[in-house]
């Protein structure tokens, strides 16, 4: 699992916990809000209305009694006003009551109050002096006290519901706090666990890479690192292993180079030193033919040393990008013929047949002629070095499709020999610097050839088979 996916899943897990906590909290807060709304708009209002209705019942009964006793119309007016207000309060109470038992109590009160109201109206209509007093409120089948008591039951019922709601709100609040602490603790624990796992799976491989880097710094090349880690770090470890192997190969190449250069330098220097000492010892007594021979040795070996030094300098300049190229449309056939003519004497001296296999149509390439001829001569020199007497070297050229872009053409040049071939394990690194085949030399010729061809936007490669020869090929952009 990648680092990005690990971190994303961990983050999503924490977000999910936070969302769950938020959803639970909102649900509980909605319950508390509903309870608060019920307490403020229903229960408290029911209690207030029940108290007001009870007081109005008593007032209504008093106004009725005063009217029946005194016959004063003002008391009758107050009686009727109180009855009207009580009816409104009762209608409001009916809309507020939602509990089944409370609704039943309100309905019972409504029936009894209606009966009481009918009897009271009948008494008022038939009231006549003291006879009316005797048949007043005391003679009613529905007592005011019973109605007040029933209304008090409604208020007490609402108070009980209010208390229950308050207790329920307290329970919800306590439980919400507990759940919030629990989920928060779970989120913290999960976050620490995710951080610990990610740190372990990332930190340990990185420490292994750091230790491996320190070992390389000390010149130690440990075995390849096998790290169980996210893909990104596995890729990094793979690149690190490749780098270690490449550095080890470079160290080995440097050691081989020092060994080869030491050998290559020692031989000409020894020859020059020996010839010089003989000249110094014999002096004027040296026969002319011997003198000529020894001076020739000094000249040839000096030229050989100069050649090696120039090759090293050329490679250094190529790698530093200090070589200028005169790229323009050139006749590649003419360039190949010139290179072949330059190497023809060496081929004849060794008894190797050197042939050109070129098409009739022109081979116009966008190239630096001098650099291209240097590459061809280098390839011919290597071919002559490894091709035995009686062998054959063929230089060919043709038009082909440019790799990666079939719409454009390229010119392909091949140098094929019938020599000993190249070992398969050397094929992949044959163009690396300081890599040598079976012959002598610095091992820089093919590395220089690759630089020169790639700088002209071309490509160079080799195919070889042991005992059957090699075929070095390169391409250049077609003009």
C-alpha cells in the first residue's frame, strides 16, 4: 500500500469518527432542543393555563353567587366576561395538551364544565329573590371544587411531564458527554496508532537506507537491501541498490583502468627507457642501423603515449560538453568511402578483406563529417583488431525509419566483421568507459563513439555472437 493511500485511509478514518461524533451530537442536541421547546411552549403554558382556569372557576362561582344574592347586573356582566375568558383559556389548553391521559382529563373537565355552565345559566335565568339563593350554587350537581380539583390534576400531570422531560434531558446530556469523551478518546488512540504504524513502516526503511548510504560513504558495498515497505520506498530502495551496484562497477572499472593504464604506460615507457639507455651507453659507437632502430622505437612508443593521453583528453572534453559540432547536410557515402580508404592499407597488411556495401541512391545525413569519420575509423580499427587473417569486414549503409518516429527517416551505418565476437556479459557495458575487450588499449574508443553519435541525435548499438563476429551499427538523422 502506497504512503499516500496509507495516509489517506488514516485521515478518512479520523474524519469518519469526527463525522459520527458530530452526527451523534447533533441528534442529541436536537432531542434536547425538542425537550426545551416542549417545556417552554407546552408544559409551562399548560401549568399556567390550568392555574388560571382554576382561579377563573372560583371567580365565576363567586360572581354567580353575588348576582343571585344581590341581583346586581354588574355581577352578571363580570360572570359572563369570566366565563368567556375561561372558554378561551380552555380552548388554548386543548390545543397544547398532547399526552393521552391529559387529553382525557381535559375532555372530562370540558364535559363537566359544560354541564356546570348549563345549570348555572338555568339558575340565573330563573333567579327570584331569596328563593333563587336557596337554589343557588349549593344545589348544583357539579361542584366548583370538583372542577378546580380536576384542573389541578391536569396541571400536576403537566408538572410531572415537565419533571420527566428534565430528567430525560439530564440523562441525554450526561450520555452525550460520555459518548463524546469515548469517541474523542477513540479518535486520539486511532490517530496515535495510525501515526505509529506509518512512522514504523516509513522510518525504519529510511533508516536502513541512511545506514546503507553511510556504508557507501565509507567505501563498503553491502548486499542489496530487501525492504518490506510502501511502494515508493521500495522503488527508492531498488534505485539505491542499482546505485550501489553501479558505484561498485565504477570502482571496479577505476581499478581496472588504473591497472590497464599502468600496463599500457609501463610498456612504452620501458621501451623508451631501454632504448635511451642503450643510446647513452653506446653513444657514437652505435652502428647506424641500430641507432635508427632505437630511435624508431622511441618515436613509436612516444606516439603511442601521446595517443593515449589525447584519447583521455578527448573523452574528458566530450563529457564536459566542450566539443563543438558542425552539423549540416553531408554526403554520408563519401564519408564512408573516405574512412574505408584510410583503413585499407592496415586491412591489406593484416590480410583482411575490407568491403563497402552502399546503395546507389544518395545517403544524405545531418551530421558532423569529421566526428562521424572518427567513429567509423574507430569501429574499423576495433574490427581489424579482432578479425583474423583471411577474414572480412563489411561497411554498409541504408535508409531506415527513425526509432520512435516512423514519419522521419534515418541513415543506418553498420560495420560487420567475422572476428571472434563479444562475450554476452560484456555486451551491455561495451560502450562504457574503461571497458576493454580481449585486446589492448584504454577501453575508451567505444565510449567516445557513443558520445559523438548521441550528440548528433543518433543511436549506436552492437550485435554479436561468439565465434561468428560482431556488427556495430549507428544511426544519424536523414537530411
